[in-house]
C-alpha cells in the first residue's frame, strides 16, 4: 500500500455516488476532450466491446528476461504486434491482480505484459552484490529497463498500489515512453521529506504497518508471518471482497521470493527517511520531490470501498495536465481494484487509448 501525505486527503469512508445510465456513460466517454472529467461507474461498466471471459486460475507459463539489474519474470498475452500494455502490481499483491484483466485486453488486440516487481515471484537480482533497494524511483527504472529489453518504445501503463506509484513516475519522468496512464488512487508520487511530516492520529493509525516495519521486531515479524500479514492487509484494504483461500494462496507464493522481505522493509523505511537510497538515483528523487505534473492522457480510478489510506480525487486532479478523467467504481470495490473489478479496469485502458 502507499502513502500520499496531505492530511485532509486521507479518508477511509469513501463517498457513494449514484451510478449513471449506460448510454450517458458511453456518451460522456466519447465527449472526453477537456483536462478534467469525473465519472461514476459500476464494477461492470457500459459495454465497450470487451467480452468477459471465464475467470482464469493462472497466466500459464511465465517468461524470464534479463533487464537492467534483474532477471524479470513476467506474463505475456495477446498479439505480438498489438499496442503494448504494461500492468504493475503492488504490495502485498502480485501479477494475479491482473489475471482477469489481461485476457480482456488481449481479446481487444493488445499485447499485455505483467511483470513481477523486484522482490516478488520469479524475478531475481542478477548479482548478489546489488543493493536490495525498494525506493520508489528504482522500481520505475526497472520498468524502463524491462521495456528496453522487450524492445517496447512506448506502452500504455497501468498500476495499482506500488504499481500505480511506479506508473505515475514513468509517466512523469519518461513521458515519451508512456502512451497513456491508468492509475488506481491517482497521483502517488512521494518524497522522503513529505514522509517525515506527522499526520493527525486517526490518519497515522492507518499506517500502523509502516511503523511496525520501522522496527527490527517488525522486520522479523514480517519474515515469520508474511502470509498471515498479507491476508490481513487484503481484508482491511478490501473489506467487501470475498476472496477465497485459493485466490490468496495463488498470490502469496510470490512472497516466497528470497529478496521479498528486504525489498518491502527497505521501501517503507525509505519513505520515512529511516533508510538511505542509492546515490545513483538521487537525481531522479530530486525531480520527484518537486511533485512533477503528468501530461500524458490519464484515467484515475478509485473503488467505493477502499479500506486502505488513499487521497481523494480532487486533491490530485490538478497534477494531471493533459487529457484526464477520474472514475469512481461502485459495488463494494476495494483497494485491489483490477482484481475486484477487472472489466472496469480493462475498460479504462481502452478508454485512455482513445483520449
């Protein structure tokens, strides 16, 4: 999960809006030409040419490729010549966040790439000497390296949780590589100075795990109980998502990665200024600390039952200076929106491609 720091932007009790008629939604989408547009949709949006396939149990055989400092494990589906879409998961989730999104996009002619982030699944460091660094900029550098390795010049990039922050960073720092952006919970780029600022007590309570990870007891606890920990976060973050044990176990195996705990702990300690980043990424972090705007076509999404701390859409709308729309997805949709409402997420990818 993530932290975005304006105190008045954190609101766990999401507002519920009335849904719009399917025809009105389609008309509004086609008319989307201005810099800001807000919509409310159900988990199953108006028909957009996407046929919802049967739910998949897995992606099938994964691929591996050397990219930057990593050997990246990733799923790929869809025609090789299709418009590339790179989908990025968060914590404590994995590539199965998109297991039902990917076939929808593939059926619409997109080439879909879903990588394991560093510290997850089959992704491994190429060298034992590489720092197990989880700071925000390095994960975005990993994505650019993967695109280079796959010879993808430009892609639509979508993300949730850590993946949304990473997608935001790619769009902000390498806009020429990002054809369009779909970001769950909007603008999540942070910086260490902002992370040091105290929040009101109720807001701080939502970040209990971040403070836990700041201690050696927290590191040891996550190492020992990582699956129990992840399941607890899933339930808190998506209180109305009735996932079963098989669904959770399918993702939880990704946390057995030998670098997982080090990456997660470093990520959260770095945010609080309790762990150093690597000097070679200082210039990128300096740029990110200025809260850069994002000019690529963007659709941001939010679930109406997101139990994780997240900013309100009006707080970040001004950070998107190009063609932009925000959609609230109703129907008890929580933090892991692409897995809970795959058709709504896939529809946002198609829509941003048309902006």
